[in-house]
C-alpha cells in the first residue's frame, strides 16, 4: 500500500530527484509536459550558458492575458528575492514572470511546465502550493547547523533542510526543494484524510490510515477481523478464501472459537475463524467426575454429525479442531 513517501514520488511522475534535467525528464516521459501553465505545475527554466534546464519552481498563480500572454507567480528554492531570475540566490522566494505563449521552450527562459499527478492518493495542487509557500523566507546555511531554523546560520554553502531530507546536502537545492514539497504535501494530505467506516446505502466501506478504501483483503479493525470485496464493501455471512470458510457476523466482524447455528445445522468456527471440517471438537467440560470429554464429530461439509460423537476419538484419522 502506498505511503506518503511513495505518494510524493507518484506526484512527480515516478521519483524524487536533485537534478533539474532528471526532474524535467520524468514529466516528459510521463507525457505530462506542457507549454501553457496551470496552477500547481512545476516550471523549469533554461540556462543559456549551461545549455540546459538549470532551475525549477512551483507555479502558485496564473493570470492569462487577452493577447496570449501569461503572468505566473512561482515559489522557488535557491533563488534571490526581488530579482526576476536567479538560480543560486540562497533563499526560498516568491517570483513573478510575464511571457507570451510563444516564448516557452527552445532557448527561452521558461522551458516548459511539468504537471504533477494530483489525486486522492497523492495530494491536491493547493496542498503542494501550501507546502511551498510555508517555506518562503528560508535561507541556506553556512554549515549543517540549524537546518530547521528559517533564518539562523545563514551562508552560501548550500546546506538546507531540503538537502538533508533528500540525502545530498551542500549542493544546489532548487530541485531538492520541489522534491521535499511533494513529499510534505502528500504527508499533509494523508494526515487530513478521513479514516474510519463510511456507509454506502446499506453497505459499509472502511478508509485506512492512508486515506484509501480497503478493498480485496482482510483488515484488523478495532480488535476484530473484517473482510472486504474487490469494490471495497464489507462482507457479511459466509466467506471463502484459500484457508477455508469463515463466517462474518451481521456487523461484519469474523466469528471465531465458537459454534454457529445456521439453517438448522451446527458448525464450529475455530480460533482462527476457519470452519472445522473432518475434525473433532472437544466438549468444554467433562461428562461427569472421573470420566473424560465428549468429542463432537464435524463432517466434510462442516456439519456436526451427532451420530459420531465419542469419548474415544481416533486422532490418527482426524485432528482436534481448536
């Protein structure tokens, strides 16, 4: 099941990266690369002297002009506040760019826009933007000290909490910032996700701690076992899996370690919940002082066959169901 770390990778089309060229490549390969921006896109900038994309930011606002222009507001890591473009400015800052739609790609400053995979199992654009905006004003550090402090230990050595999280500190960090924001937004999305039972008509579903509907499996909830079909609906009554037959009560909880009266037949459900077959079930108490137990016979259909009850079971031919 996908966790927050995996969700952040999915959001960025498959992986976290510290390198802008790799970050762009993920979106291109996923066919999520565009020349017109949307809020929540990842914008990549072309650096002429390097001959490649070399900076990145998160689009937090888009204004469409009447003559084919766009004005975007971005949040970028490792940039200089107040300067239109800066790829090594040492801060997280909000920036603004106005351009015509034909000024995207080629050797123009704005190379293009990667569109993250927003969804219920990742996060929303608003959540990614919130994660980015919350870091505005953070400055890089002179050393690995005070990484969590927004303004403490300032310097130009590329030490940041984003690099520490990524595992590659003291290196250019604009793409690390985007990766960190993706993880942080997905973690926040899961933290806010509703967990628990939900009613759908006369049926029930369960949302797990990752905000996902439990489907096609067993789940241990509140001290009891439940099972859900492939559509995510809780199963009641008899249920068969590879281990045998089980009986799910009216409230969905598995019955175990007890007898079940069903359609005039008596069944025994073992401690694991599996229905006993071709086995003995021992009585709870001895017959009388000085005598042993009664061993009830459960046939191959799971029914109690009273005609084969005995005080002297043949355990070489059948097991004791517990």
